[in-house]
C-alpha cells in the first residue's frame, strides 16, 4: 500500500510535470472510482488545469484553475503514472508493471493538450477521485490528525494524544484521524527504532518511551521521504531514480530472519490492528 513517503514522492514528481497543462479529455472506464456524477466530473475537468498539488496524510489535493479541488487517494493498489514522449513517472503500488499503457487496470485517463497523459490504475479498485469545492476540502482536511514533519506535530501535542488514549500502540499510530500519514510499514519501523513492542497498550508507555516514539516517527518519515519511499523499487521518479528505503528496513518483511541489530533472535510476525506486524522480541520491550 502506498504510504505517506510514497504519496509525497508522487506529489513532488507530478508537480514538475502536469501543472498548468490544459486537460482536453478524461476517459473513465470504472465510474465507481469517481465520487461525483461522472458527467459532472468530466465536464468540470475538461479544459481545466492543475495549478498546484498539495497533500495531507496519504491524500493528494490538486488545486484547479476553476478554484475547485481534485482529491486522489490510491488506497491499497492505486497507481498514478504520467506518460509523455520523453518521460515515464510512476508511483504507488508496485504491481502491475507500468509498461504498455494503458493496461487493463487503467481505469481513469487524463489527456493533456501537449499529448501527455496521466493514468490512474487500480487493480483492486479501492482508490478514488473526488472533485470538491473549498468548503468540502477544508472539512475533509479537518478529519486528519497531526502529521510527522508538520508544524503541529510537536512533542507536546503528541504526548497529549498519547496520554488521552487507550488501546494498542500500533492501532493508534495507524489511526489517520489521530496521527495522519503513518502506515503499516513505517509503524513497524517506528516501534523498532523506539525499542517498544507494537502490541503495548498506550497507557503502559512511560514519558521517555513516548518521547522516543515521537522522535522516531519524525526520523523514519523524513528518511523515507528522502529515499523516495519503500514501494517504488519498480518505478522511476521525476529524477529517474528508484525508491530505496527498502534497504533501510529493519523489521518489516523480515519475518523469520535474524534481527539485523541484536543478531540474537529472528524477527517475528503477528496480526495486530488487522495488519501483519513485525518486531524483534529482544530489541523491543
């Protein structure tokens, strides 16, 4: 699943390619991926242009010339692929291949006046596009919690959240209405670096452990963005580089392999908060 670093990489890559281009056609093959009436959606976007691309959590927010906004969420298997004569820039889920476009999963296709195209592929069809006005955009943004790397993600705010909640740590880290942008991969890596088990209850955490989780949340997300994410290994970004945070993973996807840090026990994998969860029973307490 594309997470915050992957979506941020997409935002940066597309911002260099699709801004201020006239949209001349929108081909929609799966109307269920659009949260508006299809006829209205197409009419509003035709001859429109994208002025800027913002993001909150894993949600892309495209600012349009007519002062409306196009929201795009890739969910589990979404891909965004920009294709022109000279460029192929792709991001999102790393399957299927982005060659031979359009393919059978290319359900929404934007055509621009310069003959370049933007493909929205989604194998499992959980993603969506939603055209909204400014008021609705603000209401949707208000549903998101504090996000690592932003000015409201302070230790004070983070500690206040932790002190006011109960339940399992990982479930809290994944709750986008409380802390936005942290997904399954990075939640596991955050807990490992903080040396805290992901199945700890929030009310069992000490002040020092809360501070460590806060600091590692900032570190892991920043580092993953710098490395263009984890799920980009099959893709090229705007700089023709591959995402390589996968080289820095310490626990995620390493079940039954020796811990890279303590080298004493194998990484374990359990089901937690509905997600596969990886940890080292020796390094994490």
